[in-house]
């Protein structure tokens, strides 16, 4: 790990000011992804700003019946929150489908949104990776690509966004609240938070340098049946090949978002409109797909996972 | 300031020159960087004071900011019950309980644990007075080589608390009902603790016994 200086701040404003002062700085909260990447020297911040004392650890009701989730609320606390379990079950289920109990106890809501891809070539510093070293090439194309993306990917990068929580947040139309280095606040819809890779796969989110997530806001509950189904190579503690987050009525109409196939949680209006027809919805979700030989199975897997979720929503199997 | 010495094996040459003579003049909540010369040129190593409370006992340390909680426990406090497996949060051998919750100590910086209550395997029980989970692991043969066992036991103790607190898992059918301490729940919740010897069945039985249910 490269050496770094360390600073503790006690408010979002202080965090923003600290970030504005130091170009090589990173915020640290749970640290479960950042420290892993720092050990591998994929991330090498020269300064860490500890934001865990900034008072963003609360979940509170909003005026319109929704919830404001502080950026420091841990994955465990969020998944176990009574209102989340009752009104936003898809979010609880997505969170506990990811990582391990130990990691979820540390990982935060803000940090989870920023976790980086698990593309093996991003992790292997001996291999070319446009995301790790801009314009160095992409070893994933022509490499081992079973886990990688099929839609929304680019010539420069076929990595996926790896998380589960954000797939549920996408189906719920959550909004991300931030503070910028100049102290100003703004909101970013979850649909616009994660960028498609394009020619600049090293730029992964809509956040500006030094901008910090302060909260994630959920709109009022949607009702319906909340489901999250994750298909993976191991039954637990593995990243998704394909996952589906869904909020559906008893006929199977509603909203779906797909994880494991794209640079961001993948939701397509035409797919929601096609429900409850799993085949038509899957066609809309995978339209324009450019899979590799190794991950072309994901096109069929999206439809089958969707069909399973729809059957469950209709009560066809327990 | 009471700082136990380093294990010889952990002293990299690059740190030796920098560590000498540094103690005073630190700003609370911030580290101080200084240059340590090595053959590759000048690099800035940063050190910081931290007070760790481990198993009810306070320890004042001044640590390289890069030091993980795991390395602070093992290399600086010489508490080697907590094990280093993968050092990347994948195996769970380093699991400790911080403020009542299990975490991977390898993926957490020591300087971020000022004021936290840290419990390691040494704090759960002793050979003469074992924690009920330790006794259950012995009774049910919940280990073979034993290397993953401290992490397994810390994790298992915390899992039962998580179930009691209503934290759901991936195999929880009904999010609204009280959580069950079932065999499938134990297996899912323990998936962050890898055992190469494959003692999983017996670990689940040990946990079930402590939870007061049959596996």
C-alpha cells in the first residue's frame, strides 16, 4: 500500500473543504472496497479523509412518505430497518444478496454506490485496463469474460457495475444527495448516477472530483411484491451473473431492473411496459447487446431469471 | 506513551528510519507525514496516535496510517488469536467483533477505531472458562486445523446476535417475521468464513446448540 496522510472531519462541509484542498484525496467510510484496492495499489490516494464522524448515519422519514438514508448507514442497518423491510423489501433483499455479513456490517450506503468493478483485468495490474490506466487497452476483450457486461458496454471497456443494492435503488427511483467541494448541495437521480463507460471508463459516476454523497432518498412506497433474484456461480457470497430487482403486482406488471450485465443497474422503460411478458421484457432489456462468446448466455439468462421472478410474483411457486 | 515493540518480521527497512524519534507534536485527528529515505527515493510515511480498546483494555499506539486493525492486533499488540488468511476480506479468518458487530479486521484501518470496543477471540473466553460458542465448537468438532476457527467463532457469536436483532439474510423467507436460527440461516450467514478443512456441518451444529435449536 502506498503511504497516505489521514484526516478526520466532523461535518459534510468540512469533508468537502478537505477534498477541495487535496487533489489526491479520497473519502473513506467503511473502506471495504477502497482498502482492498489500495492494498493492490489499484487505488493510491495520497490523503484519506475519514468521513465516519460526519453525522450521516441516520434513516429518517421524508415529508412525502419516503425515507432519507444517510450515506453512512451500513448495509446491515439499512437491510434490517423496519420500514425498509416492510415498505422497500426489494432493497433489503438486494443488500443481503451481496457480500458477507462482515462486509455488510462495515459497508455504507454511499460507499456501496461507489464500489468498483470486479473485472479480473481491472484487478490484475499486469494486464492492460482502460479503467485502471486510461488508454492502456482492454485485456477483457478476448480474455476471460464470463462475468462481464453485455449491454451498455463500449469498445474501451466491457466491465459491469458489480453491486446489488443499486439495482434495487434503480427500481425504486431513488435520488442521491451530495455536497460539492464548494459546499453546494445537489441531487442526482439514480438513473443518472452511474455512467456508461464510453471512451472514458475510468470516470464511473456523475460525481465531480471531491463531491461527497450525503444521503439516498427513497420516494413513497410503491406497494406490490418486492423480489430480488440473483443468479451466481456460488449460492452465497459471489457477484451476480444476472440479478433481477422487481416490484410487481399480482399479474406481474410493474418495474424491473437488471444487475450483472451493464455498467450500471439496467432498467429500460420498454421492458417495464412489456410486463408481464418475460420474453418481450427481456428483449427490450438486452436490445443492442454485444456479448462475447463467453457471456452470450446472459441474454437467455436475463429472460429466464425474469420469468422466474414473474412466476413468483404471480404466486406460482413459493 | 506505551507502544509495544514490533515483531522483527514486520519491520520493513523503509519504516525503520522513519519510526525513530517521532512521537510528539501531533495534531488530534490528523496524521503527520515525513520523508523516509530508501533506495527508491523519498516517500512520505505518515504516522498517527490511536488508542485501541481491545477486550476491555486500552492501548496507546502510534501507527503508520496504513496499518490495518488486523496488523495492529497481531504485530503491535502481539495478540495472535486473530488470524490473517487472505488479507482481502474474502476468507473471514480475521473476523473480530467491534461495538458488537463482526467485521473483517483486515479491511479496516486501525486509526479508524479510536474509541471502539474491540473483542477478539482472546476476549471471548479462556481455556479454563470458555465462551459457550467455544465449548460448542469443541463438543461438535467444529474445526480441524483450527486456523479459521477464531474467525468462525467470532462470526458465529455475532450471527446469533444478528438473528435476535432481526437482521435478515438471503435465505430469510419472510422479512416481517422474527428471524429463525435455522441450519440454512447459519450456513448463509456464515458464508464469509471459509474453512478449507470443510468443518461447515459441525460449525452449523455448534451454532444451533448455542442458539438452543437442533441443527
